[in-house]
C-alpha cells in the first residue's frame, strides 16, 4: 500500500552514505559498500530496540551533476558575452569596434571570434585598468586557451536529464531512499536522473527486508503508485 507523504525529514544517519559518494557527483562508486553500511546500521538499530516500526517511508532526492549539459562552444560563448557586458557598462561605444559575433555552431569559429574580441579590448589600456573588465578578460582568455578536453563540460556519461515537475528539470542523478518510521535509512539506490521513482520501490523493499526490517506498509507520494506497486 502506498500512502501520501507530504514532508520527509531525513535521519542524521544520512551522512553515512556520503562516505561512498564521489565529491564530483559522478555515479556511485561502490553500491555494495553503501548497502553494507546501511544493513549494518539497521541491524544495530534493531538489536538496540531503536527501530520498532514495521513501515518504511520512500522518497528520492536529486543530485545535479558537476558537469553541465553544454556543447564545447558554449563555454567561450558565455565568457565572451560576460566580457562584452562588462565593457558596455563602462563604454557603450565599444560595440561599434567589436568584431561581428559568430553565429555558427562551430567551436573553431567561436574561438576565432574570441581571439579577435580579446585583441580589440587589450588595445584599450584604460578600459583594461577597470577590475571588472580585467577579471572578465582573464576568464575569457582562460576559456580560449584551454584545450578541448577542458572546454568540453559535458563529460559525465552516466548523468541524465530528469524532471522534478512537468516544467522543471535537472541534469544528474536520483538517490532513492527508504527509511524506518524512526527516520533511519533502511535501503538506497542511485540511478541516473531520468529514472522514475516507482520502478525503484521493489528494490527498496527487498533491500530493507534483507537488512532485517519487517515491512508491512510503504509510505510514499504518488510517484510510487504504479499499478505493480499497489496491486
């Protein structure tokens, strides 16, 4: 049975799983280790009489990938835009001296445009003396001079686009969590962002039971109310 769950208060034991989650937000390195830590925690809690409930609460959290969904061209494109904006705040007439913007989806042509833009700005010593211009100038130079490996910012092959609501999305992962009524985590799975919550319910129940929980009721929101889960 799946019931409506409005608010979810996470257990302080939540930090245990962070021991095996890479800091760069890539897919979990060792799921077996996480399962082992959770199982050990649950069994100790059961032995000590901390866990008394026979129900689990299920929910999912969203983790954004450190890497953005960007084409190689977007990095210098965004830096050049910030560069122009900083210059226009000081001298709007510079727009007439800047080269024509690149309109093609080509990294090479975008870099060529950035080189030309930098050349024009560097010739203006007074303009370059402003801290905010100098800062944007340095950032653009770093982006242009970086090699393709560093410019390419969508390198997280495991991350996928998921949706929090019908009109809001994120690029990264989902951590699906089950916990006892005492807010102690009893199971967890990590998937790419596009995976639906309901598909993970059977696995969360299975892992919770393997850890020693007696699961008589499941509490979750409508994301878990698939036909197979409520039948």
